[in-house]
C-alpha cells in the first residue's frame, strides 16, 4: 500500500503530492517544542528566588518602615452614658467601631447599656 503522499504514475515512476510529506509532523513537533521552551522560560523568569524584595520607597525618598509584631497599646475603661454608640466612641478615640467591638468582645447587634464599662485606647 502506498502512502497518501505518493501517486503512482507508472510501474516504476511515483510522484509526491507535496515536496515535504513530513511537513505536518514537523509543524506539530515544532509547535510542541515551542510551547515547552516558552513554558520553561516563563517559569525561569517568574520563579521565586528566595531573596527578599527591597523595601518600598516613598515618593519623598524615605523607605517604608515595617512594624514587626503587635504594638503594645494601653487601654483604659470608659463607662457608657446615654447616647453613646460604638461609632461615636470610635470617632472620639480614633479607631474603627469594628476594632472597638473586637477589643471588648461585643457580639452583634453590638448593644451598649448605660453604665456598661468598655475598654478604649488610653491617651486620647
């Protein structure tokens, strides 16, 4: 049986339908190898090197200082008065109302009662 790329012209004479019968397999192999090389190259370029990134620099030229660990914050107690809300207290003490609720282990619906004592940041 003759391959698809050959045509029999006579008993001893054959003709090929394309000048390069293996061109399709060459193209497939070339496309596969291109994908492999590109994938490996992207991996080499984007892989983590283990080096720490440099500290970011502010537009003024100063480097950003990183705070490691938690800051020690001093708290004082505050007695709830009529009209006090978490939002008002958070504005007064310069922290978010969510943080204030978390510090005092308040659960939803975050109800405050007159005379209740809560912890707030000291010094404000």
